[in-house]
């Protein structure tokens, strides 16, 4: 989505958020196969607030580890690099976007609940499909609607108009955004994640999660997130801000190959894990 108007609007934001230096360093280290656990732990420890959040999250019910994790080194060994990367990225983003004044039409707490559920369901679907990097797909699901936070934070008045239009016309928020902005949250989120030099698979999953068929080289991961997002909206825990259930892409649904019974079982699992998920939300976000 090389939308020039979008690029222009984002470039005009003086305080466009950057990934915190320590978090960025940790992400780069976890993507380097030659990095050691000591190097990563040392990088995380440069930010005491981040370090405490990593330990707090690692000990949360979400991960369910029976013994208390007391050091960053131990957390890395026990949880693995992908989980550490997920914790660092998610806590950094939650911290950055959980401080603004509340928009009555866009409930951020409900938004994060939906996002976390989508992340977990994306992971479960990828495991069902036998995909090895399911932890990375969790992050794709978690950040699929990330662009809405940018619109809410930096284009608040217009975003409110889009939310109002969505409600009045009974259309999706994305359709309303296209009418108000000339672009939508998928393009906004993917562009900023690209600026942060995050993995292309994550960028593409965010960009194409509404229309996976439009992706030339990320159809599978975009399809997983698309289906997870759809099913999470049907479950109805948390909210993406939308009142309209979008159409389910038939090719994406065929790819993930879920039966009605499997969907039912996954939905039950997600519902049972709801308290654990919200625990992760509060551990990962502000104290």
C-alpha cells in the first residue's frame, strides 16, 4: 500500500513514535543467530523499567511457568528468544500507546484484549497448521490493528469522524477510514512497523490481514491473522472498535483448514484463557 498521501501525512508528524532504543537493540539481537543470551540480557538490563516488565510478564499466568523467574538470563533460557522478543516488543508498544486521553468511541483496553486474543488464536491456528514459527505469528496477530492506535493518537479528530461514520452507515472502520483519510489503519500500521525495521513477515501480515489475497508473498501469514481476527470478533471478547463483522475470505479460510468442531474447541480454549490473557495485558502494559 504505497499510498503517497499516507506517507506525506506520517512524515508531517513531528513526534511520530520510534521504537525505544533499548527495545530496538533487543529486537535486532534476537534476530541475529550469533547473539548470546548474555548479550540480550545485558541489553534488556539497560532499561530497568523494561527489565522489570519482562520479569513480571515472564512470571505472569500467561506463560504459566511453575518456578519463579528471577533473572533476565533465566527468562531467556526458559522462554526462548521469540517469546522474549514478543514480551519486549509488546510491553514497549503498550507502554507507548496506553497513556493518551481516552477516546469514548475507541476503548483502548477493549482493543488490547481483542489484539491479545487475536495473537493467541493466530498462534493456535499456526500450530494446527504445523508451522514452526508460531511465536512470531503471535506477534502478527497482536499487532494486526496497530494502525488504529496511530490514527487515534495522531489523527484523533478525523479518526473520531471515521468511527462515527462507521457507526452511522453500518460499515467497517476500514471502509470509513478510506472515506475520511484516503487510507486506512492497515497501511498506517505496516508503514510504521517498516520504519521500525521489524520483520517483513510482520509488516506484511499487518498490511494485508483484511485482504490476504492481495499479498504476493505473505498470503499464508496474512490468512492466519485474517481468520483469527474474524473468529475473535465472533467470540466477542474485547473489541477492535468495529461494530460490523467483516467478510471472511474464503481462500484464507480454506488454507487454514479448520473444521466447525475445531473452531468450537479453539473458541472454548480462548474463552477459558481470557483471564490469563488479560493478566498478560496488565503485566505487559503500565504498572
